[in-house]
């Protein structure tokens, strides 16, 4: 990873860290007094000022997730840095290794008290950036799971889409593998906390993080943005992509305390209904994933959503509770949602003007030979990917189709074609060098002859 990629990764991680600081403060149900108390607790917890938190909040409200990223600066040596700055960074690394939980402010304070640096010379952001580039950033050093505090009792949100709970459950094994091999399926579901209405769900043949993203993506497109998303600590939910997506869309990603299952009690109860469905699937001898999902949607709409739920009131079904809620749904621009769920990677363009992605070749053009391009793609659909490169407009690329016969070779771009020289610039340069050297040699000989003529007495 080059310096530019490291810098971008540092900005993304810093923005995620700042979003984590202000995430509890984005709850619209908090009154001003409660928010002020919570802001004080967050400032104390992260060892920053209340003013800094307010600045992060204002930046997020104005520009979203991008507002939390530090602004780019022109790379030039700062005259304010001391001459021994490299030695100061080395000392800071030693201090960080001694006690990994030491904050940047504490490290600066130690360096000043020990006389390594004058008071006020070292800036927090500058030292933090250099520690990250050296591999000793907060995210790189902090390897423990912070214990969550708070009540684990029962709760319910007053309106729909204020909170959505998500989970993954094992499904049946189906003969959809190679030569009829049994493959484990998984159900990814998202349920509204207030009404117990399932806003999105489906069976998949794997349990990668992309099935969670697909589930939440469909829920947002169909029912709008949720205020918060409650998940467990599975790897599918703590992925950087999931955190980034929620941050961009203004969704607060909340995680359950480890080993406290009742925090997600609503979807755990829902999983009991899923077990009843799986028993029926076994009796129906389902063979394909498509048939499994078709029957699931029927069971969900005709049985679960229309069945009265004890927690909702007498004769009240999840569908009734969701539809009659007075809170308006918040729909976002489709393109904004699609962009938030896109994955981004970097690929090198080979000598044929193609890139390799997911064991397939995509043609991007001969003008980009040897360049590193960024590709953007929907992890559930690889047929079309978007290519981005500085100086040109983004464009779509599709998998390369190899025909039955060779195609005529495409013409090279004009800047790759050779040009007819009027003369040899190398030979001209060598000739000038030769003539200059010849003159210098002649002058040296003349001076030697002059010394012989005047004699030793001069």
C-alpha cells in the first residue's frame, strides 16, 4: 500500500472513530438536557473537549460521513516541526508500545515533561497521523472488545423504523452443490422493533457479510431508512463496509452486549416462527433455493404478518401495527442508497487493456494500460462494474466475451504511437559533449606548452 492509500485509509478510520464518538448523540428522541449530559460523558470517555464533539456533530449534520474526514493538506515540510521530529516519533512509538492504551495527549505530555520537546510544539493530529503511518494507530493497537454498559431489560420503540433488528439463522441443507451435493443455507432477516414486521429477509447459500448488506439494502429501498440498526457481534455485522454504509446513510449501528441474548429478544422470538417454517420445508422436500424463497415469502405474508402478536395488543398483527403507525417513512434517493452499498477495490490494467475481477476479465481500454484503476461494484451483481480513474469520467465495464475467432487488434491511443524523429537527439547531445570536451583538452595542452616556454625562473 502506497503513501496515498495509507493517507486515505487513515482518513476513513479517523472518520469512523469520530462517528463512533457522536453516534449516541444522533438519537432524535433525546431532549437537550439529556443530550448535554450524554455529550459530557462522551467527551470524558474519549478524552476530548465538548467543543470538539459539537464540531463533529455540526460537520456530520452538514456534510454527512464525508464531513468527519480531515481535510487534505498540501504535502510540504512544516517549518513548525522541530528538527528532531523523527526522534520524537520514535520515542512516541516506544511510549505506545509500553502502554498501548496511552492516548496521544498523554504521549505528548510525557515527551514535554521529559524534555524531548518544547511545550506546544507537538500537535495531536500531526503525531496521530505519523503514528498511524508507522503502524501504531489506535485502531491498530486496540485489540480488546469494550464492554457495553446499560440496561439489558425489555424495551420497545414507540414508532416504526426507529430501530430494526437483524440476525442470521441456519436454514435447511439443499442439493444445490456440484453433482447434487448438499449445501447449507442461511436466512438473513431484518425485523422492525416496534411492530415486529419483517422489513426484509431471504435465504442464501452462504453467510458472508454481503447477505446482510443485501438484506438492509432491500429494506431501505422498500420501507425507507431506519434510525438505528441493532445487530450482534458476528463478523458479518462488524465489517468495515457495513459500518461505512450505515455512517453514510445516517444510520446508527448498535451492537448487542456479548452473551446477552435478550437484548435482541424480538428477533430471537421471530426465529421460533422460522423453526416452524423449516419443519414444513422438510415435509415439502424442497430442492432449490428459488423454491425455498418462494415458499418463505408466502409463509411470511400469509401466516406470520397476519397472525396476531401478543405483545402488540389484542387481535393486532405485525402488518396492522406497521401500516397504521403515524410516523412517516423516510425514503432516500435511490442513487445515494446504491452508492452507499457499493464496494470499492483497486485493480491494475494489464497489457491487453483488461482487469481481472472475480476470476473474470473486464475490458477497460488500452488507454489505461499499466494504470491502477478503482472499481466500484454491487457485491450481489458482478455483471457490470464502474471504472474510475483520475482525469477521466467514470464508465461501466462488462465481462470480456471471447469469440470463436480472433478479432482485429484495436488501434493504440495516439499518445502510445511512435513518432517519426527529424534527427537523433542522443547523437546531437553526444556531439555537443564531445566538442566541449575537445575544447577543454586543447586549452589544457596550450597551458602546458606555455609553462615550458617561460622556463623555471618565472
